[in-house]
C-alpha cells in the first residue's frame, strides 16, 4: 500500500524571477538601448554644417553677447558726464561768488576764493561756529572739485579692475560725488540757520548772512559745480 504524499512533495519550488536585461537600466543615469538609438543629425551634411559653425565660433575673440561687454554709459550720458568733468576740472577759473563790498561788488573766482576763505577761516570760526563750518565746507568743495573732475574722467574712459564685474569700480568712483553734493546741502542748511557779522569784521557790506545771501551772492560757477557733482552721483544708482 502506497503511503500518502507528504506536504513537502505537494509544494512547488518558487521560480527565480530575473530582470529583463532590456529594461533593467531604463532610468535616468544609464544609457537606454544604446544599440537602438537614432542618429542625432538627419544627415552627414547637417553634421558637417554644425561642426563648421562651431569652428567659426571658436575663432571669434569675443562672445556673441555678454553683459561684460555692455558699456556703463550710453552716448548721451557719456557726453553729459564729460561736460561735467570739464566743469569740475575748470572750477578754479569759474566765478563762484559776487560779494558786495563798500567799493561795489567783487567777483571771486575759484582760486581767488580759496585764498580769501583760507586766510579768514579762523576769524569766521571766532565769529560763529556756523560761519566757520560753512566756510570750511566751501573751501573743501573748492579744493575737491578739480580732483572730482579727474576721477570722473577716469570713470568715463578707464577700465574696471575686476573683469568679472567691471561696473564695481565705476560705481565707486561715481558714488564719491555724493560727498561734495552732501556738503552743498549742509551749506544750504547752515545758510538757513544764518549768523551775524560784526561791523568791520569782514570785507562784506552786510551785517548778517543767511540762505538768501547764498542765492544772491553765488555765481554760476558755484551752481555749475553743484550740478556737475549731482549728475554722476545720480548715475551711480543705475549701475
């Protein structure tokens, strides 16, 4: 009599599932059916044309387009700032003030005003701190105006030291003009405060000085330098 089959003989051994070699590496990072890939170029002629264009681009010294080659100034800005630089360099020869005296009105050019203010600045501080500070600011602007013009010329025609960002140095040079512009605003503020002039202390036919004196005595050289500093300072915000 045959014995009944055991449970072990009834169970079938599981089949080992193997990955299909055609889909095993079918995800990003592996080549997909490299033997079945289609040609990239439609024809050999198209491939030759593409390679010839690449060779021509290699021969060019400059890239097709890059912000590195965009000029910091357009033509109008360059002309306007060039005139501003000329005005700053020539500021010592421009009429800064027309001051009333007992003999009439004396015109003070930039270089003559430097001598006059420098010789009396100590006396002005003795009269009033407002007068002394105002005179010092005027003297500072007189001295720095030609230097500002030279730096503006360099910003217009010089090259940036950092080839990766050529605008950085130009922006820094232009932003320096905010300093004399701020000095002008401080002069106007001191003029609003005003101060009294003792009789005979200065060769000025007035007993006091205020903001109205600035607008009535200042010559066109004073205002030209004011605008010549304002223009590059405003341009620095665009870079």
